[in-house]
């Protein structure tokens, strides 16, 4: 954009900055909220502005503005903040060098959300609600839909100039059911940055979403309370994913690694040799991109490779601290935030076992399929609520369970992985780390012979 280029030239001529970064976005967003037949939100808005980062005197300064005529003033403000911050720093920041990029990143969507009339989106949500309420046990349905279409531009004084044809869509559905005096809640989420409206019609139809939600709800309504204890656990791809993301992935974000157990374990064996966990491009992944918000190409990495803790996620600042190459994990929620180190798609890699082989010799254990919420600490301790699970008895899937969670310390649980399935599944959603990012997590079915407590 001409306004960005003009402001950048002014900054180069007038400020003694080592690095200047202008990140523009113009995004038309639609948000729909439906609860039991009533639309609680029905909004369309234009989100437009510029994020400015200035690196000078070994420190960062950040500002943002939604008025392009104020760009020079906002750049000068960021510069002054960097100058002031530098006086408080005992250790000056350095940035890893990168090769400047000029590129246009074209959307892979067949049908962008902006090309679909809002009436069709409304009809889609009402149809999903109708299908869900055909089940007499469903007492309440709440659906949140959001999409965005527009562009992002990154311009730096190093010569990087990237424009993104930027689009996404997301749908979260929540139901409450009641039967025989029992209550249950179930949730389901779908979203994409590479699939457009075809996500709703080809990949994740209302019928598929309905089938999943009703199965989760009825598994709770018909379920029994599990025994509390440490038993063999077979975790489905979505539960495997939440462990990968919450309990292990955050430890591999370089700004958090320094205060986590991973700091002293890099290069060491932390899991059986058949265990590999990656941060990578995934078909349908919510975290897919070609470049990060610093203009660094996104690279696939193996956090754990053949059981060895191998790689972690960097931005340019932390890559310089570790004397490593940045790998494309600097991400910002929008133009009002500076980029920080974030996950994208965090997954365990498939093995070679069938599902039947995973459970065939379990006399008594549990199969946990999906989660309703989870949290973890920097020591890798985790607790995950289970919204769908079953007893495993004599090598067979038996009755469903309800009102339960799993807990453990992921670094210890890794050592108890005894078999890995050859399938693969993915969950999409949002990760909060002071700001929100689109992420995916997943993997194959995995068997843990201990290390996880249920109940």
C-alpha cells in the first residue's frame, strides 16, 4: 500500500531504528449467535488498522492505529517507546537475521465466506439447530458462527513485503440434554483457513456435526461413573491433541521453555523411540500459513523425534538467544497486538497399530474420546475434562462413562505410551496466551499403560 510505503520511507529518513515493521490488516467480519431459535448476535464489522513495531537501541517499541493518516505519528511513538525501554534493559535484545521476502499468499478456499449471503449462513445455523432438536433429549442449543475475509500486508525496512489474501471461518456448537433426571452438555467445533464455505457443505456437514454431538451427549446421559485410579487408557485423537497442545506444546514455545522442564531435556530421550510429536502443516489445520507475522517462512518441526526432545518454536528474538534459526512461530491476534511465539498445529505422528490391536489385551481400562475443557501447568501437569468416554473390558468397548476427567504429568505419561495407532484426527479451536490464536491439535489413537489417573 502506498500509505505504508510512504510512512516507512519517512521513518527510515528520520528515525535511528534498526528495524521497522508495519503490519496492516483490513478484515470484514461476520458474527452470528443462535440460541434456541433466537439470534443473540448478528453483526458485521470492518476491522482495519496498522500494527507498528520498532526495534532500536536493543529494545522493542509497539503501537497501533486505525487511522492511516496518523501512521508517521504512531511510528514515532513506537520508536520513543523502544528508546525508553532500552534504558531499563540490562541485556539488549538481538534479532536473528532472515532473508527478506516479497510474496502474495493466495487463499486456498474454493468459496470464501464473503461470497456467501448472510441469509444462507442463517439458514445453515437454523438447519443445524433443527436437526439437533429432533432428538427429544436435547433441551437447549447454542451456536456461534464467525468468519472473516480481507487482506493483511507486512512491510519492513529490511525489504520484506508480503500480502495475504486472508480468510477464515469457525463454528462452535453447544448442546444441553436431559434424560431420566440426568443432565449433560456437549460441544463441537469446526473451522478452517484453507477451506471456505465448502467446509460446511462437503467436509463438515450439519448431519456430521449433529451425529457427533448427539453421540457425545448420550454417552454422558447413559454413562456410569468410572472407577478412580490408574488404569490402561486409550486416548482418541482429540484427547491426544489436547495433551500435545496444553501439556507439552506450551513447554516448547521458546519464551516459556526457559522456565519449563524442557529447558534441560533438549537432546535427551523423553519418550519411547516410536513417539514423534510435531508442529507442522496439516490438511485442514486451523494454524496453517506460509509465513508468520515477522515474515519468516513457516517450517515444520519435530518437537519430539523418535522419543528425543529435538526442536522448539522460535520468533526472531528468541532464535537469536538460542543461536538457532527462526521457524515461523511469531503470531499476533490482530493489529492491536505485537506478535509473540505461538503454536500452529501440534500433533503426535501416527504409528502402525490398528484400533483393535490397541485394546485387544486390556482386561479393564478406559477409552477417552473427546474433551470438554483442559488446563496444564509449566511442569506439564494437566487436567482434562472428558465429554465422551467408554469402559474397555476384555478387549472390547463396553458401557459409556460420565462426569469424569483425566489428570497426569505429561512428561511422565510420555514414558508410559505403549502403542500408537495408524489413524489420525484433528481438533480446531482457539488458544489464549494473552491474545488469541487459531490452532489445531491432534494425532492418532494412543495407548498409555499408566501415567494417567481417571476419575
